[in-house]
């Protein structure tokens, strides 16, 4: 009962922090979306004022107040949040500069936290990962892929929040049912994500680069920590959980190189953009619902993938099949929609 009471207190306090923060940012016009997401989605007439990009700030405040034994994570999370705020406010507009700063922060975090990835279930790769410096660089690379891939996904309301809520739920489910170890702070992260889910669902608050960076950074810690503490769990189970933002990032870079565009040039060819545009063209549902409908449709697919393959968390071969199945679905939808959706 004491645990339930404590969680209810944290939920209530976090909700109050969220509402007050959103109110203040709206009232004082702090960190208001300057990119005009509403204009990008042709919804200007429906939205009178862009919402604040303070989702990450709310999560960091709650994290500092309620996470236990999380000083190092909060410290480096604050660094990533600050980079995102500079990006949201166009103080650091260059993606290359942001990546370089992210690399430095991430490198020192991995070194100080000893959160190295050593095992990929492939002997030759494990040999190289046995070299500490290479292991550090590989771990940094994985975290950066997740962070920037998550930023790519932050184009539809609830897509990032919903996706990572599902990841957290899966880890908690496995830990409770198979006696696996997971950092207990992940239970609180779910509370913070769910509290933001509702205002984000209705377009009252956005994550922005700052929120996407921070959430992905926190998730990277929880999943790598989970993998290191449960060595019997296949590392490809973690890959299955994070395949979508990671592949979105890698595929976006690859297609821009092949199309001879700048790697850091923004476009509307992310899968969620194309699915959104398809529903806009087909006029299947009201335009005001399409944003969150598409986000939750994508998350529903990922939920089905998680449910199907979570029981095989020990089986590397089956998990690899699951990852390639997800990638195949992504590529099929991408090239199908590319022929159906007119360029915008």
C-alpha cells in the first residue's frame, strides 16, 4: 500500500508540475514552436497559437525530483536537454555542430558510467568490443543513433511518447514475469511519459528537439543497463525494441546519400510523414484527427511486434528474424507510399 501511495503522490506532483510549466511557458511565450508545426501540416486555420516545446523540461524537473540514485543521468540528461533547447530556439542551427557536441557529452557519459556494450553474440565483433575504447565508441554510436532517430520521429503527436512508453512497459513486464533486473526508476519514467501523453495528444505541448533528445537518452540508459544486468537476454532483443527510431535514422541518412542530398537536409520522406500525407490525400478521416491517428497506428504496429517477439527474448535467431521483418514492413510501406503520395 505504501508503494501505491508513493506512486500516487509522484503522479499527482508530476501532473501539477506539468500543468504549471505548460501554463507558464504559454503565458510568457517561452520556447514557443518557431518552426510552426501547424503550418507544416496545413493546419494553420485550426490552431491559433503554437504550443510550447517544454515536454523535455517537464521530464527533467520530475526526474531530478523523483528519480533515486540518478545524479549522473540527470546531469548528462540536462546537457542533452540544453543542446535541444538551443536547437529549438535556433541558437545552434547546424546539425553537424549538434552531433559533435552530442558525441562529446555521450563519450564522457559512457566513460563515467561504464555503460559499455560488450556482447553482440558474434565472436569476431565481441573480440573488437573487448577493446575498451572500441566498446565505448560503439556504445556512443548506438546512443547517438537512438537520440537523433527519436528526433526524426517527433513529427506526430504522441509518436515518441507512446513508443517509449511501450518500450518501458515491455521491460517491466519481462522483469516481473521472468525474474529479470530492471532499474526501478523506469516505473517513474512511465508516469512522466503518460502525464505528457494527454496534452501532447491534443497538441497542447510538444517535445521539441530538447524533449526528444532527453527521452531517448534516458531510454538508452534503461535498455543498456537492462542488457548488462541480464546477460542471458539477447542483445538483439534490445535492438528489436529500438529498431524503429534507429532504422529511421540510418535509412534517412542512406537515402539522402543515394539521392545526392545533404545528409542534414530536412525532408518529408520519413515514413510517418508519408503515412500522414497518404491519409491527407485519401481524406479517409477528418484532418484534425489524422496526426494522432497515424502516430497511434504506428505504435499499435510496434506493440504487436513487441508482444509477438518478447517471449523469445533469449533467442537471437528469432529476434533477428523479427528485426528484419520490421525493416521489411518499413521498406515496403516506404516504397509503396512513395508512388502514391505526391511530393509536398
